């Protein structure tokens, strides 16, 4: 159901006060705007930030895509130039040629995969962390297939040319070629990554275990390097092709070190973040406030995320991505986190003064990436965090639909109501379980058009549980919203 507080008035749509339809969770206190200077408080900043102008288009993303596709084409050109016409006149030669092509293809895609996840700041700015993550995930399956196909085709082709059995060929390769053991190990790692990349398997694994397994992908780069340049038909001879491939390896490694090591070092020495306070927003949700140096110079937008590593017992060895839940104000940062596992549970016990290592900001889930001035924001559960921060920087007149299971699950309500008045925003709190007909109707195509008649002409920002996101995207598409105007908050998967 959509709950309303008695006595709220609905304004004229042409302007004036915002239409607010809040719930009031029992036993929960909401703050008032802080007037205490640098002291963090569980409330919005006293001055609403200025609207962020749109300034980033898709030109950078298209340019990077063009370069990646051009590189892929260039990676197989050496085989084409080295293979004379009429040389593939037997099944063994054809199988071997196919194995060499898939080997070049797999080597290039592996480099592209590492580059996509290098966290290089210009790359994330041009493409967006969400798109990079999606490209990395989608090409991961292609890479696994290419590596296994390369190994299979080469073994079958060599076995036919040598006129021996497949097991005999495998034994010959492992004993007579010094880098082949590492190559087979790399193929095994890729198979493991492919297995853990299956959505059902990934969701069943603890995030920490999945992350450790995923990091083993860097080992494939090292294991495959020697094999590629020692035995690759197009790469073992000195020349421009070999030099170009070595340069590509070097460029990717430099990008990886710069994005994963140098830039985070500069950021953290510059800002020196520490925990200032931990505030319980609900029994299973906390807000962590952070202070530091030169926060007025921090280039972060509402809706972006950082990868946070809290240097406390039980937390220091892992980093997790969380969005900021308040726009920057020059004095403090805040994340609002739902407790879903051991790591997030440990955040409730953080002590003030705990040092924080952060990597970011990242993401295109921002007001700067909108295509229209009017926006609809849809949040579910703790997904209200980035939505609440984003609301501060969008033009006035946005609409917000907040989906929660019970009134007690509504987070940051006092701040949302305050922002509704300050930003002329219509807010609907949709309360009920996922099986209740009321909420399901509200988030249908007809329900969305009823609440927001011009939904097809707005940018839509959506953040929440995967099931809610998937069903709402389908409803938005049926309601006529173009896919390019549906913005999703996404981190690593």
C-alpha cells in the first residue's frame, strides 16, 4: 500500500510545496538540519547543494569501444599475414590454425579484461564503472570459452599432425614444452572462474570467498605470458608483432599499477579518512560517518561509490563497495549499510578514529549523467542511500518512489521529508511484502504511469535488491521509458 500521513496537502503540479506522503515508523527519531559546523550529525546538511549540470555524454564510451574492437581485429591479423593460401589442406592443419586464432583472441581478451578492471580513473570517467563492470562480466564467459577452445583445438590438431593419440599428445606437450604446464594451469584457473561466474554459484558463495577466487584471474596473465611468447607461432620470433604484444602487456600492467596502487595512495594520503561516528538507522542498518582532510576538494557526486577498507580488527583485510548516502558538503562523508553478513555486522562496532582506506569515487549513477531535467527515482530497502544523495543534486521537481517491507524498514525518512520540501520533490512510500498486490500494482507499468504520468519523458534512477530492479526495469520498458534513460546502480559482481 501507499501510506499517507493525515493532513498532508497535495500541491498544484505547476509549482509550490512538494507533495509528501510519509510513514512515521514507531520508535524512530529523525534529526533536524545540523547547525554545529564540523560535527557529523544524523541529518542532511543545512544547505542544499547546487544542482549538478549534465556534462558527460557517451562519446568517451564509444571511443573506448572502438579502440577495443580495433585491437581485437589487429590481434588476429598476424595469423592472417603468416598463413599462405592453400596451406590448410588437412584436418590437422585446420584444427591447429583454429587453435592459434583462438589463442591470439584469448590473449587479447585477457588483456582487455585486466584493463577494464584496472580502476584507471580516466577510463572510469570516460566509460563509467557500471559499464566497465558489465563489459568485464559479459566478456568473461567469452574468455573462458576461448581459452578452453584454444587448448582443445591445439591438442587435437597437434595429435593429428603427429599421428598419436590425444593423451599421448598431452603427455608430449607437458614434457617437451617448458611453459606448457603453466598454460594448462592457466586453463584450469579460467575454468574455475567460469564456474564461479555462474549467477547461481556466485550468489551461493560468500562474497569474500568469491572475491578471492576472482583475484586468481591475475595469475592467468602471469601463467600464460611465458607460453604465449615461447610457443606462440606469431609471437616467438623477434619482430614488430612480438614487440607490439609486449608493449600491450606493459601498458596494461602500468594501468593496473596506476589505478590499483598509485591513485589510491595519492587519494588516501591526501584525505586521511577516519571514522567519526556510527549511527543505527534501524535494527539491521547503520550509517558510518567519516571525516578527513581537504574534503571540500573531494571530487565526488551523489550516487557514486567508493571501495572502503576499514583498518580495524576483522575488517582490514577486505574492501567492499558502498555508495555515499549524502552529497558532499566539505565536512563529512557518509555511507548507509544494511547488515547482511559478518563484514557489515562488524561495521556496527567501529570505533571513532578508525582509519579508513578508500578507493574512488566511481560510477555514473549521478545527476551529471542525466539526459533530461525531470527524473524519477525508485529505491528499495537500503538502496535509498545513493538515491538520497543523488536527490540533492538533481534539478527540483523530481519524483521518488521508496519501496520498503514495513514502516520500520524505511530509512532516512526525516532527511527525505526535509529534502522533499527543499527540492520540491514528490515522495511515495510504498509499504508491503513482495507478494502484496498493492506494491506490485504500484510498480507495474500502469501503476508507474498513474503516479508519474510523464514517466516516459524522465530519466529513471533505480537502486535496490536484484529482484526489484529486474521487475521494475521490465515495467519501465513497458511504460515507454527508453533503455538509455534507465540508470542502474551497480558495483562489482
